[in-house]
C-alpha cells in the first residue's frame, strides 16, 4: 500500500521489524538510523533498546542504565570519534550519552534552578539535540516547559522558556533539532501544546514561528532538503526544509485521534498505510522512512520511497 502524493510517495514494507520470540515493545517513542542504516528503537519495555537492520532483521536488544519506564527521547550524533546515542527518561529526569552498545559515558545533571523547579514542579526532559560545537540542548517538555543548553562536558550554560504562547514561551516543547542548512544553524523546537514550531538561534534568541500545515509536531529529522516530523494527531508531515513549506502528509487518518481510548485503539482498527499516533521518525541513507508510534505495545512502520 502507498501513502503520500506525487511529490513524495512511499510504499509500506509489510512485516518490517519483527521482534524475536519472548520480546515485546512498550510504548515506542524514539527511532534513529546509524551510518550503516541500522535502526535503533527506544521504548518503554524491557530491554528498552532494540536494533534492526535496514531489511528488518532483529540484531540485538539491550537496556540502558538510568533509562527505565519513561524512556522517551532518542538522538544519534556523529562525532569526530564515532557515533553516539543520546536519550532521556522523562520520569526519572535522566539525560545520558551512550555508545551504540548502550554504555553510558555522560550524564547531564538536572538544572539547578530553584526558582523554576521544586518537589512539586518537576523536571521532565523529553528530547535533546547537539550543535556543531558539541553543545547539548534539552527540552523539558513534560515539566516546566524550558530549554536547557549544556556544553559537551555536561555543564549547563544557559536556559530559556516558560509556559505560554508568546515568542520564547512554550506549551510542551516536546522535540528539538539543529537545522544545519541556511546561513546559520538554527534550533527547531516542536512546541507541541501550541500546535506550532518555534525557531531560535543557538543562543536561544527567538527568530520565528512556523504554524502552517501541522497539528501536534513531536520531533524532527532533516534529510536531503526535507524535514520530517511526526504529527501526533495521526500523520507524518514532510516539509521542504529550505522554506518550511508542505511537501506531503504521510499515512494521515483524521479519525484516529478523535476516537475514545486513543492512542490505544482496538487492534482491528489499525491499517498498515494509516497512522494513529506517530511519535518518532527517522530516514535512512536511501531515503526510506521509519516511524515509531505512541501505542502501549508499540508499532514500527517502514515506508520505502517509490
């Protein structure tokens, strides 16, 4: 089955990414591709990281220390000495950097900001991104709606945000990414509760809103002039990353998120070419798209470019 339009068309790869007997997914939250087109899926089950080949063969599973029942954000960054995984647990307030085998090599301390955080006002990191200079940006999407900037060694250097709809204020800054094309790098923030994207400089200065042709953006993946983001309201959206204009909606189902019990709908409802609750997306070197959905027992879909 196909989804998309004449500008961007994909075909569902049925049965991709089956788990071995005895393993199950929890909520599938994050998904990334490494330089060999292996696909890493972070979810809330045990073990919480599962790795597949591009063809969908299960390669391995492992759990990451400090990432537990609220495993959430996942980001892969290529650095001068190799590739690393960054991830968050929004329940524990954990942010870690690991090898591709899950060995923890850096932990970010929760921001020590007594005027923002307390026992009642928790820090709940949802996503992160890394700038060209190594600075790490963490979104507190489920807590107090702030963004925290750390250096590569894990020292906090700057924070901005707060709850609201004005420029620089947010309601669930759920995802973040660094856009490297253009005259200068920019921070794209999925301001999900405000149904928009906010764009900042790397120092946190507000630049602009993007609020066309989207609903509830969760995160971002930039690939060859395109920006992919999961709209939690039942579709994956593709923009031209040069001018932030719509290219296609993939797998759109405007009935799914309006149903009682969503996102955990009856199994007979799900269709291979329609999404219910896309939460993570990545793209491999050949342009094929992988989608992770926010569903209690997980759902991963591969869309092959046509």
